[in-house]
C-alpha cells in the first residue's frame, strides 16, 4: 500500500533521526532464554548487500539529494561552526562504510535541538548543539549511523512507497538542471516532503540497521566504538533532564537501553572476531 505524506508526518519541522528514535524491538525484561532467536540482534543485516536495484538509480538519487538539500537550506540555517570537525570525522566514517564511493556532504545546522539526519545522495546533517555535546568518537557514531541510512537506502525505500513516487522518479529522470518548470514543480513536492519530515522518519528496523552499520563503520574508521554507547547515554540523560532539547521523535521513544545493549553485543562480537578495536 502506498503511503500518503500527511498520514506519515506528524512531526515538526526538523524531525529527526538522531539515532535515538526507535523504541525497543523486543522487551529487555524478557529472559534471555525465552528469546534465543534474538541472540544476535543484527542477524537480519549481517549478510545484506546494498545497491540501488529496484530503487532510484544512483544518478537520480544524487539529483534528488541536491534538490532536497536546496529545500533544507530554505528551512534551516546552515553554519560553518564546527563544520571542519564534522567533515573530517564524517568523511573517515563514510570511507569506512559499505558505500565508500559515494560523494558525501556534511552540514551543520544552527539549532539548540540535539539532532542529526541524512538524506539520499550523501547529505548528512547535525545540529550545533549535537556537535558541542559529542566528543570525537561520539560524533563519529552519530555520523556513521546517518551514513548507514544512506548505505541501506532507507529514504529511497520510503520514497518508493509514497504516492508521488512515479511522478518524482519521472521528473528526476528528465531533470537536467536546477532551473525551469520541472525543477520548480519538483521543488514544491520535495519541499513538502522536507517540511513533513517524510524522508527522515525511519522504522525501528531501519534504525537498528543503521546502528549496526554505524558501529562497524566507526571501528573501521579508527574511532572508539564505545562512543556510540556513551552517546546514547548522554542523550538519555538529556532526555531525562530536558526532553525538549531532543525534539519530538526522541520523546516518542525514549528507551535507549536496548540500543546500548545491542551496541555492547556488537563490540564484544567484533572483539571475539579478533578485530582490534580503537580504544583497546
Ligand atoms: Zn537513524
């Protein structure tokens, strides 16, 4: 069934991924023995292969990203503050991702909200508040998680389910520049999507997959993967103190414990696989 934007929206202007958007997939109160099939929380993703097959081509995905980024710049104030650091750490994580050939662009949004999200075509956004909050390995974990959404083409899959997919795909295919009626009409449709947060709202499974891809990429990039755990802990502490700083998505799904547990599981597993981790 095709999704319509308004039913999916809900959420505000800067509706975000911020890593902590997903509720537990299974309750941590269930005894371990009762759920042996879940011993590996990332079992579904270990052998996944990623491509644009069945989705927009990479070329059209990049065009889509360019158009969406224009809409973002209309709605949010981008800043150079902290950008060098975000770019340096982000590019390391992107190169260590399962989609290293794509050209990634990292952006900083001026905002007191702690947030991050990504869009198709390699655009990753974090807010000034998040950049200030996070040390390098924590920032790496957020950026690698966002890159993970791009690797797994989550927004492209969401777009494919939208009512406007055929029209958008056709427009992108015909689009040769950023001017003209076609670009303008497309801009209106995409602007609506950005405003509604349509492409940055992910399912729980998608969040889990981005966590999985993220923790492995930060390790390969040379950052301490424990940063993902301490980032979750920091966000949880802030949620308890002043949840308005985390935006509505976070307050919908405040429980970070399972994601911390899953991250610990994966770090232990990487260690068992004799992968020497940064921080060891
Ligand atoms: Zn996410």
